[in-house]
């Protein structure tokens, strides 16, 4: 049977009511970042070893960066990523 309380509401509304919205948004953002970085690396035919060299870090750090479940990506790390890929980091508030 349908829960009438949530009938017609959005997933965001439901997650917010359950206290899970912020966590879900964090996970989604990290997964999108990891996907975008991996896609740019693929497009540039850039190996993880070369990415690590450009970022002046270890291959293990690049693996963590590309792991959608890892929370290791800091603003400083993302700036290094952008520089290593020849990109600019652009962050906005919505």
C-alpha cells in the first residue's frame, strides 16, 4: 500500500524529511566529480601513473580520487587535478 504522506512529493522532499538529503547530495557530487575526472583522463589518454606524476602525488592517491566512495577530494586536491588536466576549477553555489 502507498504511503499517502509521500504521495506526489519529490525524492528530495522524502530524503530531506528522513534527514538524508545532505548525505545523498554529497555522495552524488563525489561520484560526478570522479566520473568527470576519469572521463577527461580517458579523453586525454592520460594514465593514472601520469596523472599522479602531474599532480606530484602517488598512484594510490589518484585511485582514491577516482573512487566514487572515497571522501579524500579536498579543494586543494581538486585544484591540483584541474591544473594537471589543463583545466580550471569552477565552483558555484546554487
